C-alpha cells in the first residue's frame, strides 16, 4: 500500500507490526528509498474517530476521519490529508492550481481575496467539518486567481474552493 500526504507527490509505504493491540511503524520508505522514521506507536482509543499515538515516546490524541480513499488526521493543531494509492498508480498532476474540499463542510472564514499573493503553507480559509475546524493551506506560493465560495456556504467533497496561479 502507498500513501501521499496533502498535495505532496512523494509516495510513502510503511511496514507495520502489531503486538497486544499496539501497532508500530517498523520501516518507512519514501519513493522506494528507506528513510529514518520516528518511533511511532498507534493504539485504538475508546472513542470512535480517535487514536492514541506515541511519537518518540510523547503521547497525544489524534482525531481521524475517512472519506473515500483519504484519511483526515487532526494532530497537534494541524490537519493532514493522507491519500491511499494503489501501488504504481500515477501521482497528482504537478499543474494543479486549485484546492478542493476534502470532505463536506461549511466555510467559516476566508482569509484571502482574489489577486492576493500567498506563500506556501499560508492558511487561506477555514472549513468546519465533523464539528472540527480545518485550516486549508496553500500548497505553493502564488497568486489567488479565484475564490469560489463565500463565508457561510456549504461545500461538497471535491468542490474547488480556491485557485492559485503563478
């Protein structure tokens, strides 16, 4: 199984081991090359949609939701979208200039306007989904060419939210 995170074109695969209900990442590879990984242990939590994760011995609660082939992972105040890929499937197009809604929700706040220059990682808007706020961030630096929704509007999964050009 291969995974990608956000709009990153790198593909990751991990070997996992399980003992006494604790799943440990044994090895991790990026684009077929083994990489050093932190000591990660995952344990189910009693609440649905939540996991207990230890990273290098530091415990934390992680909220997860699955939508299609993507997992939304909310950890340490950040939301990460992890996509599942069939081994050997093509990666995302490098020319994609739009951000899409990863799950159905409501636009809470729009922090940019058309014509505005943004930097990579800058929060562009906030979407409420599954009673959590998700900050949608710019995958690259560029100019906002189109904002498709207004505050308070509902969006469906896959809806184009914002377009970014050069």
